[in-house]
């Protein structure tokens, strides 16, 4: 029996509704958040200033080595004859409030629907490759929980891929989401196992062949075929304990499992024809995209497909508990050529989990940012392909709703899918240059061209590597 499941079975079940109001907790946490969120109108310097996070080491939590027997004793204290529990003290390991974590598991064990979450994200296209996504909150067991101040993330493409380079790209975001989710899984389950962790760094990378995105080769899938995650963990625990935790966490991480397996995504598009005329050959700027750049990219791919193989990178550093910062500083085009395209400044984003999932809500969670990655990518697809086809786009928006049952993350039920069960997307577009029927068909095809959407909808081979306290890297076998 695994850690969270074992504790849930041994512990006295507590009444979930006796917990402090989640809304009260959120209000308390929001009072400590930055005053504003980045907006498209800010300058790059203002955006970077907001997004940059102080050194994670300042938020690390000190952990002491304790065994599981001691964890049980510390958490559950003494059990009175009437069944009530007296908590003598609350251990805080890996930045995780273990008492609250155990209570959450107990509540879901007692009432499984409490593990059902609906995460949402709304992605608004701005121009070219630029989008802004809003994360307003979630539902738990059908009960809505809105943030008082929604989180907002921008999205873009690097200049090498015809973007403005203001924000991370959609492939960057997906790699971040995977690294964030794996890190949270390691920290939470490590705290229950009694494994103290002082540092986690995840370096994620993968190659996308843009022939698929460009629609030049039907045999090439648009998304990642393989993603590698190299993880460094510093812990006083033994190598065997860390390796066991690492292999266990891979199989429970909702985002990693969503990418490793396939997630059904259902799209509904409402397309409005604004009657605008199609672009002419003289229109070089097409809703923020360089027409010449698009044509040159297509020609480069036709001359040598290796020209459009791109490798993306993300480094995710754990900041304690559920908080991480991810850094994006480069991409490599062509992939494995040694030709790196560096940002003027590394872009750093802070992410977290909501209070109900024991985070500080200092940023969106990994299940939320994964939806943003899909939304950003489809937005880029419609913008670039519309530019090539002469379709003037006035507006484009995607609203995501995805269902996750966290019984899988908690390892409480082997029959529960460990990742997104399904994602529903409602899309709205306003464009011209073609007939109503042609525009609707165009937008229906865009998810099929999207690298990140393809990555989520179809299985991806994920490999892992592990460094423990600076030891030589070892390859960890994925837990299916």
C-alpha cells in the first residue's frame, strides 16, 4: 500500500467541512501577492520585472530527517476514546503542511467526489503569436471557487519563429507544466514518506519537427514525439529512497501522465464572418505576422526539412511546497545543430498551486498552465496559417475546461486516470476573406496542426534522468 493511501486508511476520518473556508484562505494569500499582473501593454522591462522571482533559496523550507513512524505520531498525536484526534504538533516537511495534506487525503478517501476538479483557462489572441491567458479559478466536486484576482500569463513565440519574444512560447509552457507538476508530486509524496528534500531542479527538453505544423508532410506529427526530463534532487535520504520516490512520482504526476498518455479534447467553434476582404499580395503585415517571414519559413522547410526542426528547453526550480520558478532562455534551430537563439534576458515565471491544494496561489498551477500552452499554440496556428491563406483575423478566443480526479495523484484508486480525463474547448473567431463554410472548416483544422495540442492528444515517449545530491546521472525507468 502506497504512502498517502496507507495514511488515509490508518487515520481517523475527519470532517472535511470543518476546515477553514477556502475563500478565507485565498483572501489571506492574495493580500501577500504582487499588486498587478503582467499585461500586453507593459514594456518588456516592466514585464520581466514583474515575472522575475527572487532566488528560490530564500523560500526553501528547512527539513529534518524523520521516519514514517515518527510522521504518524507527529500528525495524529493521541486518539481519544470518543474518536476525536488531538494534534500535538504539525510537522512541516519540504515546505508542505503535512497535517493539512493528510486531512485532504482523508477527506477524499471518505468522500471520493471531493477529488474531482475542473480547471479552466481562457486564452485571448492579441496579434501575431501573442496571447494572454486568464486563470480565474476552478471547481471542486462541482462547487465553483473563483480567485479574487485572476492570474494572467502572456504567450508568444521566439523571434526565430516569427514571434516578438515578449513571452515564453507554447512548447516552453508545456515543458514548464510537466516540470512543475513532477516537482509538486515529489515534494508532497516525499513529505509523507518522510524524505526531506532541499533542492529540486528539472531540465526538460524536446524536439518538434515543424513540417507537421506547417502542413508540409502528413507523415510528420506536429507535436513532440519524445521529451526528456533530467531531474536533480538534493536530499540526505539514501540513493535507494530517492530513486524509489522519483520513480513513484513519475506515475502519479497529473500533467506528466496527461502527456505520456492521450487526453481526449473536444472542440466547439463559433466562427463569425466579418465580411472583410482577403489580404492582397501588398499586405506584408498580416494581423501582426510577417507574410515574408512565413513564406521564407515554408521555403526553408521545403529545401531541407532539418531547417525547421526546433529544440525547446525549460528549467524548473523548486522553491518549497508547491511553488516553482521556470526559466526560458533559448531554443535551438535547427535542433542539435549547436545554433542557439538566446533571449536578450532569460524569462522567469513563478507558478504555484491554489490554497485548496496546499499552495500559496502565487501563480497558476501546472494543470492550468498546460491548458494555456494548448491555447497559445492553437492561437499561433490560426494566426500563421490565416496569414498564409490571406484570411484577415479580427478576433480569436479559446475557453478551456478540463477534468482531473486527484484520487489518481493521491494513489487512492487504481481505476482513476492519473491525469486529465478530458478537456472541452469553446472557441470563438471573427475573420473574413472566405465563405462562412470555408472559415468554419479552417478553424476546425487548426487543433490538428498545433504541436502542443497534438502532444496532449497523442501519447509521447518520456524519458527521465536522475541526479541525487550531485551523484552521477542515472536513468530512471518510467513508472507506467
